[in-house]
């Protein structure tokens, strides 16, 4: 997932297609982890052959980008866990009989909001990337933006789908810090 995003930014893609948005929604931890090397390699000068870089937090730009790609993979994995729980809650809600207003459509709203968020996050972070496109930091800025946006989305999923209005404990803990820091 990250590799496709970074490559489309580096190739100055005009915008996300429907197929790209669907691919983003279905991306897993494995694809994001595999993309860590791709993201770092894409950030390197184009005259160098692509090779994966190890994560070194105080290392070179490609090594830092590899760390950020790993951090994003961890954040996406957590968001995916929260989405799975939210989908189960939505399914349960949709199956409950309701006295007023007809059946619930929580699964449809959750799916639609996730698709819309995916497009929104990409647009926001491509804008961040664009403002740094003349420097080697642009990939790091894009990845950092995606980490922040993903954490924010996970918080919204938690708040809207995994908590209760009464004193019932939430289904999963509140996501305070970045997943890589936990």
C-alpha cells in the first residue's frame, strides 16, 4: 500500500482512482511492511538501483523513511484491528430489532466513511508532500502525515463504534499514542 502511494506521488499522479482507493482499504500489514523498503528506495535518488533500507532512526534519509514506513505499517495494522472490531459491532447493531426508524445501516456507513477517509487522507498527505517536493524530506513528510491521519482515523473509529454512552467499558482501549510508540 505505501509503495503504491509513494510511487504515485513520486510519479506525480493526478489523483486516486477508484481501484487505488479500494486497494488502500484492503491493504494489510504484510503489504505495508513490504512497502517499507520500497518507500525508502523511492526516496533515494532515481539514478541508484532500488534496494531496501534498514530502519535507522538517526540515519540517512532513506533509513529514516524506512522507519517511518514501518511506523505507518504499525499504525495501519492497529487501525485494521479497530476496523474489524467496529465491523463486528456494526453487524450486531444492524441485526438488532428496532422499534422506530427501521433497520440500522451501521455496516454501510462504516464502509462508506472508511472509503471517504482513505481518499481524504491521501489528498491531505499529497498536499503536504507537494509543499516539500523540492527537498529530500518530502517522503518523510508524506509518511508522517499518513501516520497522523491514520491515528486520527483510529480514534474516530474507537469513539464512534467501539465506545458506549453509558459506563460500559469500550471494546478496545483508546488509541492515545502512535502504535509504534506503544
